[in-house]
C-alpha cells in the first residue's frame, strides 16, 4: 500500500458507452480513526443521448467518434472545476471494461497517454465496480458498517446482477465482482427489457422512463405477462420471454383494432410491463436478502430510478434500502475515480510499462 500521507488527487475517466466523463476525487487517510475516505471534487459529463436518439439506440461508431472530440475538454473541465492542475495528481483511473470496445479505447488511450507523459500510476476500473462504489460517494460515507452484509443490486441498461457485499470498498478484493455475485440475468438486463418493450410500443430510446411515465393510471394486471425463473432456489433473472410476450400482445391488439388499439391501451401495457419487471427484481432481491441474511439493500444503475420499483421497495422490502446520490446514478467518472482511488490505496495501480500495456475489453467476465 502506498504511503497515504494527508491526501491524494485521482483523475477518473469514463467512456464505456454514451457518456464521456472526467472527474477528480480526493483520497484521504483517516489515520488511526479508521478507513480511507474518498470525496468527489468535480465531475464533468457530456451525454451523447441526443446523437443516438434518431437511431433508436447507441451506435458504437458514433459513440467513439464523439468521445474523441469531447474527452480532452472533459478532462480540462474536471481539473479546472476541482481547482487543480494535472501536476497535482497522484494517479489516474479509467474504465477498461466492459462496454463498447471502440468507446472504451478512447478513454483508455487518453489515460495511458497522460500516465506516460506525467509518470502517473494508472488504475484500470471495471465499470460495474464503479457503479457499486458510487454508493460510498455520500457526505455520510455510504452504508455504514452496521448494514453489512449488504445486498447490492446492479440494475442498468446492460447488467442485472445481485452481490452480497461484506466490507466497504477499501478492502474489496481484486476479484470483488466475481467473488460476491449471487445472481444475474441469463439474457437481457432489466433496463434492456424496459428499452426493448418500450420500442415495441413506439417510444423513443431509452424507453425505461417512458414506460415509467406511461404507466400512470394504467392497470398493472391488465395484461398477463410472464415472470420467468419462479423457482425459490434460483437468484437469476430472465427477461427475454417478456419481450416476446409483449411483441405478441401488440400484434394481437393491432390485428383486432389497428395501431389505435395499441395507443388506447398504452397505460395498461406500460403498467403491466413495468409490474412484470419490478416483480422479478423485487422477488429475487427479497429471496437473496433472506438467504444471505442481508441487513440492507442498495440499488445502483439507471433502473433504480423507476418509481414503481422505489414505491414497492419502500412499502414492502423487509430491510432499509439505499441509493447512490442522484448525480452518480447514471454513468459518470466520479464513481470510476473513486473505485480507482480505493484500489490505489491498496497498491493495485499499474506503473511504468505495465500501464502502457492496458487494453480495453468489451466483455464483463464476471
Ligand atoms: O445505468 P444506466 O444509466 O446506463 C447503463 O446501462 O450503464 O442505465 C440506463 C437504463 C436504461 O435501460 C433506461 O431505460 C433505464 O436505465 N431507466 C429506467 C428509468 N430511468 C432509466 N428504467 C425504468 N424506469 C425509469 N424511470
Ligand atoms: Zn453504467
């Protein structure tokens, strides 16, 4: 472990999908009082969402080309907003996997160039470890020790995973994600299920928020949609059957009454789709919390914004529920810089030529 001294500044970079983001965090040693502490000093994010909207989803080539144009301005903005210069940095952190490989490569290449030019250690960060770490980016330091074991649910557009977390990030092992995972989706992610079914209903990308809004006044039991993996001993999810069921339902409505028939039933369709996804998430999270004796639940990723899911958790979940601060819920570099800072504090940074061999990887591998 590097001698921590008073504090270190770490610059984080995130370009795994359609957000180009840079952030500066401060890592401080709390000395004999206990754990190290990480706080975000700045975060600058450019969202490409409007560039991809006309295509109904993220176009990888468009994403990487845009990252190339925005990465340097984002880094400059993050340093300036934190009131520091590149000379003040102790280390760099960058998302190296998983994601769109061309998009990841822009961030990884920028980080490697900076590491080489400034002789800085470089920490490769798994994007999902970043999301998990975002829970600790709170003024109160995150879920306190009394809430361990903590059930962590990663529910995003690309991933749906359950993890049982027993310690704060400063002592997470190298294989944290693999060694804590107790459940995952076997096909589509929950966010993907929202997005694909929303597309079938004619909503723009990303569709989760449209289904959330469209469900107002709808009957969640109007359409009988499947809940996969009902077995009590299985903590995995499957959402691809839901997509097929919705496609068949939309076709049946169109056959009976044309496009107007689908429009007329939109609130019921949205509410039923949402309830099917929320039911699946809720039941597996409850089962996992019971099985592993979890003292709390924490949700990270875009789907955590869903109002019906939050309502059901608030009313029915048998343990306290935590969320990261709103600004760190969607993709951002503060969570990457923070995850990198904790790893740096454990002496897990790449230095010298090792940093230059870092490459981007599309696969999650956990
Ligand atoms: O974590 P995130 O911002 O990006 C990654 O996938 O990494 O998650 C985006 C996902 C999309 O699938 C989007 O439709 C979904 O989160 N989402 C929602 C809501 N807001 C965003 N899904 C349901 N209800 C919402 N209110
Ligand atoms: Zn993400």
